[in-house]
C-alpha cells in the first residue's frame, strides 16, 4: 500500500510539473515560406541568460504600434508567431520571443526565470529603433498571460504601454493545478495537494489589480478545455477599470485569432486602432501602403486555418 501511494504521488508530481513547461528546440515553421519578413534578435535576460526573438516589421507605410507576444507553455515561438503575425498587414510590428529553454534560448525554464525573461523582452523593445515612439501592446497567451501580468509589476517606463491583452490565461498556479487534478479520476482524490506542490509566489492574483490605469482586454473561449472559461472570467472580474471582456462562444484554447472565419481578427484590428494611443507614427520609406486584403497573405491564411491549437 505504501509503495502504491508513493507511485501515485510520483505521477502527481510529474503531471503537475508538466502543466507548466513543454519547451522544444525544433523549428516548426519558417516565416519566409509565408511571405513574412522577420529579423532575428538576440538579447540578454536580467540574469544574463541569452534569449532569442523575432521582429516582424509592419508592412504598411505607417507603424501604429508594436505588439509583444508572450506565448504559451508548449513548443516555442516558431509555432506561435502565426496567431498574431497577420497584424503586420494592418500597421503593427510584432515581436515574439522564447523564454529560457525554449527554441534557441539558453538555460532551462523556471517560473522565476521566465518572469525575468518577460521583463527583458519588454525592455528590449522599448529601446528598439523599429518600435520608435509608437505605442506598445502586450499580448499574453495561456501561460504567457500570467507571466506577463506578474512581470508587469517590474516593467520600467510603463507609460509606453497602451494596451494589455490576455487570452486563455489564469491568475493562480495552484488553482489551475488543482482544477487539472480534479478533472482526472486518478488524481481527483489528491487535488488539494496542488496547494503544497505549487507556489503562488509568481501568481498574478494581486498583480491584476495593478494593471490599471492601462486598458486591459481579456479574451477567453467558452469551450476552452485547457484553461477553463471560469479562469478568464476571474481575470476580468478581479481587474480594475478600464477593462473589456470578449467571451468567445465557440472558442477553444487560444484559437481566437486562428479560426472563427477571421471575425475576431477584424474586431481586434478595430479595437487596436480605437484604443491604442498613437502619439507618433514612424514612417518606413521603403514600404508602400499595404494593399493586401484583410487576412494578409493567402499562404498565411491557409496555414492558420489548418492548424490545431
């Protein structure tokens, strides 16, 4: 009996740890194959760990802002960029990066470490000549959402941030771990061990209250089976004004900008144009005004529509 309990505990520890980080060193997709120009950027985290990022410059004559993507816990930026890369056809730069241990970034992922990486990515962009003096929009997806919300407390010069978007995310590591353990019959009796096995030192339970006065947009699919809808509703309800909430009726996990016939892409562009301050737009002399249709390049559209999570 004792051996059986030890075996179950080992399974619990392994599965709960796996809820956090699933990094990969593989390059999944090459942006050039989809007509997307990008620049590779190497920069250091706060503790000196070397990180990798990609900058996708806007394809329009004027740049309205720069979106920083904080991706989720699986794979790496080479499989995540597609969900937001279409924004370059609408006047926005996109910067995506890999936390330590992901892709070609050095090190191994830890909760304290990825929070340092989030701050370093923001600092890199506000000093970037491509971003210039245009607004910065922060977009956190899944695990990237809670990382962003917590790390935001340490970001320098938050006046450059015009908008924060959190999609398919949560506030408490302990609560999401308990929920996942509750959903599996084998781990259901041990769900409350989540409070012992996980720390909420880097949770965003208090951090979400400090986002204001920066506008916050929360997006969550009502059919999300990875991070249930209730966790997105909690983010919205806990946050202070100004805030907005998009419950996606047929939405699954962070698929809002990939599926749904482009409805939410169009809505997001309108939302960004309306809610992002444009103190100064910077001209790209080499760029002609964008004449692509809404979805951007055809190849990127086909790519996005055929992808899974």
